[in-house]
């Protein structure tokens, strides 16, 4: 090939015919195998062909291994593997039942009460598997005797380094002949060079294809900083049957997070932070420039599917399928110091595009891994992917917990021993857009559909359709420690069990214009400088904007990769009638419109302002806050049905908002008490929805806050934004002199049901002073983000 390249005047295509190309060692390319003069070298399937690059070996010669004929064995010689597949389906290494009883931890392993464990023929083959939070830890056993199980070092040591997240009693035991008791289980006896398997009822080992993977790296592109491998593409190829034996070593698999593991023998957890090792891929690229993967299938793989290492730039990963992979599906960049703070720009992993891929049933053995991961990278675009059926997080971006950011993480004394850099990391401009992510967190906890760490200037999470997110996902969108400078907008979320957004020490984060059936969100302490406002709650999934739901995930030309359920309803509703508007406040418009009709039923409406989607509802009316006094807007409405068909837009409504302003903005304010300086009364009239007034800690209801408007006005309305979405009873009064008070609003008989409460009257109340009294806070205490007052002279 290198000789052919010398005389080529265009792209070189190496076409593979149908068949399985079995490897006994890695197919490795270097800079000498690069495309030249702007041309590519393309390894691709021949037209109509389906080539498979495999690191697997077929196992034959099965004979009964016991008198009952339930277990079979075959001679395999001197091999090692952690996977076995029958007719393409991953089978289970022999394991115990879940949460076996009778175990107690010791300094070197466990004691146990089941005397049968003492009789295991090869105890050093056994592996302890223990699930905790976001981790699934694996440690090999050293010995078993006298009801004591000793676990290998340094695995046992590393499994106890992270305080509060130490390994617990076994979730199950794995890899012993004595545990082979369920159809679909297997065991490799390396001492005898034999493999055992208990077939399912419908499996015939004389005709079935049984495969064990033996090669770790199927394909490696090995460039260097000075000599990158460039302009190479792979198209239409299936990469299958790789293994990874590191978890079988004395270091086992003790995760820090996301499949990155602790190795060595460091004295404490903080000492490991900059040393975690990444899981290798079946296909790996190091210092690759202009490398492409299009239309390939990555499946039956024992570690990561596709792994881009340090210095890989300009990669394009488009239209591939990642399915049934032991660890992460797609892994972009690293998490080492060279990745975060490189001395040479050639070490940066940047300009990676990941679009229109299917990522499903990955992390199926190393459950703490994720669907798609980007470590320290510059300008990674993750768009229009379909990511689903995962044990943990869907898409994970960033690293370092803020510790490696410029100035470190001030939440942690001494920056937890991590050096404090005076320069930012390489993480910036990551775009996570228009993906469909669902059915995540099926076995692990403390993750999300989109999960981030640390600073990422220019980071965007937009247009994603997220659904099927259970309680163990702490936030469907989860900005974890040190996350900073992210914008979240235009996402649609449904069937979210816990909360749609979680900021854990996340700072300077905007979340506006998102649509969700689950309005709950939370921000932990020190989550400062963020703006979470203007997000729309709807009552059901089929009220979410069809334009977002339909556009997310695979684009039409790629949907054949994973078609999903067949849709039979393709008829959209009729267009809604022309809307009308009421504008009681200069910043709020109340729209109503005549309903649409549909052959199966209208489920929701979308509202467009000046051509931009701004709201959704299941009703034929909507309140639109956040408008500008005196400005003219155009509004149109579309309808949708349960199949997601969207109607033509309604006729245009043009609205000019009345003049006026918030009379309370930055005016003198007093209160019955305040929690602290950061929650002073003036925070409720500063125009900033990220700050609030809160009454003194532990004080009983009622509490009050009062604004001096500076002059007498005919007050006709107020908008109050409370801390909680429900649970307040209150009244608003107006006075000319702080002596005579007249009620403007009386909401003391029923609790509020939304965060923002609107009150308007056609009979204005004249006065200079406006007081809001929280008569019942449902034990939350009086707490208000913003009190706005409206009226005229």
C-alpha cells in the first residue's frame, strides 16, 4: 500500500469483500500509511459487501461435561478471554445470585458463612463484583480457606481509597466452575485449557457459532506529535470480537469514574486523581489528523468501541452503530495532564464531530462506563445521535471536578492536592445538540442523560430529546462539580422521575427555554452566577414541541440504522385559529386561540414568537412572560398530535406591548428579617432571578417584605417569583403612609401552585408603599426571588 500511495493522484480505496477477516494481532497504521497531498486512504466495504474485522476464535468440538448432559466443554488450549458469544449473543460468565448472604469485610477481603466456597477448585479465578453508586468494581480473589476470602492487591487497597465510596460486600461472585448452574453461563478453566458452557434450551452446540475474543486492539492508528497519521477513513466495516484482560489482573477494575480506573498503590485517593487510566478501544487513534469513521458497526467488543487518544484532531464519526460493547461506546480525548494542560498545541484533542450514530447496550459489562465521553477536548460536536439502553450516563463531557481549571476549585482546601494552574484547560466549545437520549441509569446511580464536569466556555446543551430517566439519575441534565459556562436551551424532556436539571457546584450556567414534563430542578450550595428561568412545564410528553422531538436523534437519512416503532399516523392536525392577546402587564401577554382538529386527537400546541419557538401547552391559551414594554411582536401557533405530526402555523397575530416598567426595581426595601447578607431584602428587587430574599432561619410565619416606590402610584398588579413552585399563601397591600393599608391581592386561602404568581386588578390601589406578607410558607420560610410592581400615576 505504501508503494501504491507514491503514484496515486487521488483518494485510494481499499475495498473489502464480504467475509470475516480474523486477526491474530493488531492491524496497526502509522504516519507512513497516511493519505498524501490532501487525498485520503479509505478502507471500505466493497459495494454490497459486509466485511467483518474480528479478533475472535470459533470454538468447536463440544462434548458433555457431566452425566446429565446439561454442561458441555471444549478444549481451547492456552487462551484467555473475558467474553463468550453464542450466535452473536453475549453469554454470562458463571456467577452467583445477587447479593449473596453471609459476607463481612475484613482488612484483606471477607469472611463468609457458606462452607461450600472453601471447596472451590480454582479460587484464584474467582472475581468479586460490587456495585456502588456510579461504580461497578471488580477485584480478583487471591485465596480461599477456613471461611476467609483474601482479595488480590493492589485491587483491594484501591477499592478503599475513596472515602464513602469503598467497595462493599459482593453484589455477586463471578468466574468459577462451581457457579455454573444456569443456562447461558460459561467458565474458562485456564489451568486445564478447557471452556465450559451450559446451553440455553434452544441452543445446539453442534450447529451454533461459539466465539471467544482473543485480541484487544483490532485496529490502531499510531501517530506521534511530530508525525501524525493523517487522512485515513473506514467505511462500512464491522469491528467485532475484541477482549480486554486488564480487569483480570491483580489491579482489577476500580473506577474513579466513567470507566477510568485506579492502578498502582498510591497512599490516598487524592494522590490518584491525575493518574487514572483510560479503557482502551477496539479501534484506537493517537495523534490522528483527519481520521473518519462512517457507516461502520462496532459490536461484540470487550472494552471501549472507538477511542480517540491525545492529539487526535479533525475526526469525523458519522452514521455508525455502537452496540453490545463492554465499556464506553465512543471515547474522545484523555483526562491526563497532557490533555488538560498541554505544553504543545499538537497534543490537544480537538475538532471532533460525532453525528448520527446509534449508541445502545454499551457498558454492558463495565457498568460504570458511559455512552459517549469527551474528556479534555476543544470543539467537540456531539449531535443527532441516538443513545439509549445504558446502565449509567448517556453523554459525559469534561473532567477534573474543577480542580484542574484555572485557579482550581475553591470549594476544596488545598485543591485536594491537585496543582493549581494559572491557565485554563483545553475544554471549550463542546456542543451537545439534537440528540435523543433515553432509558439510561438502568443499574447505576448519580449520573444523567447529559453529564458535565468543570469549565467549558462556549459549552451548549440544546435541542436534545431526553426521556426515560429514572430516579438514580440525579438530573436528566446534570452539571456536576466545577461545571461552568454552559448554556442549556431548547431541550425537551419527558418521563423524568426525579428532576430535569441539577447543578452541583455548577456556576455561570444558563438554562432557559427548555420544555419538560418534570418541572423540578435544584442547585446545590456554591452554584452561583447561574440563570435558570423561562423554562416551560407541560402536563404530558405528547405536549412537548413536535419540532424538537422530531428533529432530535437520527436525521432522516440515517434512521434506517435503528428505525424504532413503525409510525402509521402521518396526518397533521389542522392549523389553529388566529390567536388573540390580553396584555395586563407591559411584559406579559396572555394568548388564546380556537382549537385545531385532528383525526386521532390534538395533544398540544407550540407558540412561536417572531418565528422562534418559545412555549408549549396542552390548552388553547398560554401566558408569555419576559416580553419588553412597548415592543411589537408577531405570534403564530401550531398544533401537534400523539404521533408528533405538527400542523401548519396559524395566521399571524401582531401585538404591541403597553408601556410601563417595574416600579419596585432597585427601590428601597425592608423586611421582617433576613437569613444572611446574601439573602437580604434588596435581592428581591434587583432584577436578577438568581438572587433572592429569605426570612431569618427558624422563624415562624408570617414574614413580610416591603418596597418604597418613592412616589404615589395607582398600583394595579404584581408579579411574585417564589423560591418554591408551591406551598405559599400571601397577600399584597398598598399604603400611602405605612399606616393605612388596602389589600391589592389576597391569596391567603389557597397555596400557590407555580413558582411565579401573577396578580392584576382593574381597580388600582393608590399608594407609595407595597408590602407582601407570606402568611403560610408550608415550613419553607418566606423566600422570594423577585417582587415586581406595576401601575401608573
